[in-house]
């Protein structure tokens, strides 16, 4: 699981973004992402892909997007 956080005290912002890849029951792969305020349950999104390589590419793209917005490991 990859967990990124972003905190900005001046804006009272304390967020997390967690992602992982997991196989589905139907032979596909899912990118599971959870995000929200640190300390809260957050929201969950699952996105299915035909192959593990496609899911890995989507995961890497999401990591790049979040680090550009200020999230840190």
C-alpha cells in the first residue's frame, strides 16, 4: 500500500491518499484508492483494469499527479 499525506497548517489541511493494486475475482486487477482528512475514514474508489500492467501504469500516473499537488510519502 502506498500512503501519501499533505499538511498545511496555515490552511488547516491534513489529508491522506492511499492506493494499492489487488486482483479481482474475475481475473482483472483493481486500483483501490482511499482519500480524505487524516483521522477520518475517507472515501474509497475502485477502478478495474484488464491486466496488471495497465493497473500499474494507472497507479504510477496517480502517484505523479498527487506528488505534483504536494502530497509526500
